[in-house]
C-alpha cells in the first residue's frame, strides 16, 4: 500500500493543491491526514472540500480543528492563533464545523505497519521536538511507523535496541527513510500549509508499506497568493509574512 501523508494544512489551499498535484505524479493508493486541516490560513471551507474529496482511509483531528469547530476554547492559544481560530469558526459553514467535530481523536492504527497521531501517541496535543520527547512516544506507539504532525517540523526519530536517534531535520532530503525490521520510527513529514523549519516550501510524504520506506517531498507553491488572501481576510499580517520564511 502506498499512502499519501498530509498534515498541518492550515487552510492553505495553494500549498495543498501543489502537494496533491505532485503526489498524483508519483502515485498513491490512499491518503492519511494527521490533523490541523484549518486554522491560520484563509481557505478553510475549500481545504475541507479538497480533503473530503480525497476520502482518506484514516484521518484525525488537530488542536486547531477542535477549536475552529467549537469543540474546545482557544485558552492555550497565543493571541494570533486565537484570533485566527475565531475567524475560522465564523467562516466555516455549519456543515463543515460539524464534519470537523466528528474527526477521530488520535492515535489511530492504520494497518500492520502504520499508525497516525497529531501530537504524539500518548497525547494528541503533546509536542515532540527532540529525542527526549520522542522516547515516550516511541515506547507508546503500537506500530513500526508512527506518523505525527503538530510541530510543523520534518524529522524522524528511530528506536533501536532501546536507543533513540534522530534522522534528518530541516533541509535534509537525502533519500527515503527505510523502516527496518526490529526498529520503531516516529516520523513527521513537515507541514503542508505552514512550515516552520526555515524552508517555505510545502511538505508531504508517501509511505510504501510493501517496500517499508517513506519518501519526503518539498514543493514550491505560490505563497504570495495565499499571503494576499490572508491580508484581504483581515487575519493577522504575521500569518502572511511567515509563509515566505517558513517560520
């Protein structure tokens, strides 16, 4: 099975369309979506429509999805995130708010090789930034490959013989990640719609469970168009600025 992996789209339609177009050229059997479809970006309803059309075989909610649909209050959000979440709530159609509210809570086992979560396998809202954070997540995960998002930062952690190591990081696309027998992996492909690793390009991955490999992709997209939409919508200007620098 070949899975298209998307996470942290954040209502960025241009970035999502770039990823979908590129992924089609590589070929995949089904899609996995790891949460935060909306929040920050200017096109929440169009992004929801695109994802619905994909009919992912597994999909979970993110923290911004929960706030944007009214399941939770934005109490832990900073001022910019809170303002964007409240704007998103107002812009979403009632049907799309209801649909987001029905998204599953992670983690979610996909098959014999893959599981997905938004933050971590032990807490959907926890952040995994380094090896110390990854230890508990890897020991909690149920499959050889656990895919996560939330940090907007592409990275892979591997657990082998009780030791955790970091594979890759920003600007490292030197080849696929191979899922070796006897090891466990925690992999974040990076954000589709709001990268934060200093690279403005949209990120996605394709997982091949037969070959036990993950290919990571970064794509240029017309972020200037998204920036103009952010400003026109009256969203905080910083949300437009950060798209150009990947921060």
